[in-house]
C-alpha cells in the first residue's frame, strides 16, 4: 500500500500505517485522513498533535483510548471529554486511526492495561 502526496509515493503497511515516520507532515495527514473518509478539524489536529507529542517526547508511548481521553480532557478543559467524543472524531478506533493519521507506527497491544 502507498499514499500519493504532492507527486511522491509514500510506502505504507497493508493496514495503512506509514513505513517511515519521517515521511509524515500535515499534507500527508490530510491524505491519510481522506483515505479514511475524514476531514480534519482543529479537534482532530489536537488529538494528532497530542499523540505525536506522546510518541516522540515520551519514549515512544502510544497511548490507549483511556489515556487519550485523559490527555484531551486536560487540553479541552472547557468541555467534558469521554470515549464518545473521541469515537465521534475517529470512528475507526481513536488510538489506531488517529495514530495512523499522525504517522505513528501501528500499536500491537491487544487491549487496555
């Protein structure tokens, strides 16, 4: 699988995750999101930026949905954040779908911890 972005072909896994995280930028995120049927809003970008921060600045951490809810509650302190909030944004499973759009590697965990 690959994504075509600005005339360049970017290699992706069979499940749609970028093979090389260095290929990622916002235009790549837009293309991946479009392939998932999503149009990115500021709320989407907040989640994407949170996930990228957690991964690149916290020893490769790929937060599960529960941790994303907690993190976004801190960022969006003016409203209530729950799992439904995240699934409304990323219906294909927030931690996986948002991680894919964020250009992060696929999480192989089987459940919560």
